[in-house]
C-alpha cells in the first residue's frame, strides 16, 4: 500500500507531560505529511531512560504520549504510531552506528552538555550516545524527512554525517535524511526565562504550559509570563518574552506577526497575555477532550501499538538485513 511513498519519521520522549513546545514545534506539524508520505511517529521510551525514570510513570506516559499523538489528529490508519522498545532493531542499529560515530562528534552535542549539567549525578553512557540511537531511529526506515524543533538540528546533522560515512564505506545503504523545522514555532521559549527553551522536564511549573493543563492554569501561567519593562506588543531587541508570546498566539490563531502587531497596537501587556492564554486554551480544549476519551480505552491503545510495531518491525527488518550483509555479519536462515 505504501510502496512508493517517501518516509517521514519523528519521535517524542515519554519523559514528562508534553508541552505546547512539543505540540507547536513537533506534533502539530506531523499531520501535514500523512497523505503524501509514509509516516512513522514513535514514542521513544529508550531515549527517555537516559534520564532516570520512575517505571510506573514511564509506563503511564508511554500510553499518554501515544494517545496525545492521536488526540492531536494523527490517524493510526494513515500513520504508523508505535513504541520504540517494541522494535528491537532500534537498539541493534544504535549499537552498530556507535562504531561509526566518533567520540569527538558526540562530545560536541549541546544537548549532551546541557543534560550532563542538569543531571550531574547520572552522566551515563546512554546520555552520551543518545544521538546515535536517534540516528538509528531515522536511518532504520530509510527516512527522507524528519520534522523536529530547532533544538534537534545538531542531532539531525550528525545522523546525516553517520549515514554518509556508512554509505561511503559500504556503498548506498541509507537514505540521507533532511530535517523539517517549522518557520515560527521551531523554538517555543520558557515563560519564566524567555531565552531558554520550554522543556517538559523543567522543574518550574510556571515556565511550561502543558497540552493537558486545565484552562484556568493555562491562563494563569500566561498571565505570569516574564516579559520586559516596556509596553509595546512588537518584536525587537530585548523583547524575547513578548516575541515568544506573539509566536504562540500566531500559531494558535493563524495570524501573522505583522497582523498581531497591528491588532494589539496600544494594548497593554496584561490584556495581550490574557488573549494569548485564551487562544491557547481554546485550541487545546478539543485535543484534551479527545485525549480523555482515548485514555479510557487501553485495549484500543494497545491494538494501535501492536499494529504499529508490526509495520515498523517489517520495515526495519529490510534495512537490518542489508546492514548486516554489508558489514560482514554472517546471516543464518
Ligand atoms: P525533555 O525536557 O525531556 O528533554 P523536550 O521537552 O525537549 O523533553 P523531546 O521529547 O525531547 O521534548 O522533544 C520532542 C519534540 O518536540 C522534538 O522534535 C523537539 O524538537 C520538539 N520540542 C521540544 N521542545 C520544544 C520547544 N520548546 N519548542 C519547539 N519544539 C520543541
Ligand atoms: N531526540 C529527540 C527525540 C527523538 C527523535 C528521534 C526525533 C528521538 N529519536 C528521531 C526525531 C527523529 C528529542 O526531541 N529530544
């Protein structure tokens, strides 16, 4: 059925309750590819354990992340939705690619530096090789396009380098993937520190708006968002906080940044923040309702996982047999 379609792959870690950064920077854009491409969207639970996770929470968030994919509009009939640990080939190819990735390359990854600083008591080897597992996720399916937020650009470039290196040694084996980074919402910033990325694992609850936050919490968090000492709703030097709110408002209403500047000409920060909070809460309400409905039916979620895993395993097996043959691993029937 999918034979001639190009492949799109992306993943989200079940490492916390998803934020509007995950939604606007990644998941919301996934829908656009479903007709034209063969899309695989993965819950990357193996990536999540690079930071210590409570087992019960990890299990629960795996269901939740899958349900959120669907609540955000991804139809499991049109997309392959699956869980990383259900396809053993991710870990297998991850190991193989470790052997074609340099220590120096991994040492330069900014996410590794950031996460090592945040988790100083647990700088494990998996945190260091996280990007080779991500390269394996992508290369396993001969992916052409990877929709992600801008924070993943460096990992994506490494995945391309690894693919090219492997192809250079063994001949054409992997498709070299391209990133798709959305124009306005590639990096939603923290509401508390608008020069920092909004991150689902942030300890400050006021810094993050979560897709599942109740309406009053969403509005309250936007009201408290850190801005600047000025009073104009426009882009500019030192206006990171306002610019971030403008991007969020733009994404939820479809208005351009120019339109927003004229709409709020002469309006104070307080009223603008309320408008952003309301637009965000309105847009998320149907997603939340659908999420609640889906979470009541675990059996259905498990059927989706199982079907997704079957399709992903089938596709991964084709790449793996090619890889093993090229490297010189003996295959037995
Ligand atoms: P963590 O805090 O656990 O590191 P995270 O919030 O960074 O998690 P990931 O699961 O690592 O989320 O990312 C899933 C997708 O969401 C990726 O494509 C990532 O680029 C995107 N994304 C994450 N945060 C943002 C953000 N603030 N703005 C835009 N895109 C984002
Ligand atoms: N590293 C990504 C999550 C991720 C991913 C992927 C994204 C793991 N594997 C493959 C795209 C393609 C992150 O967002 N931190």
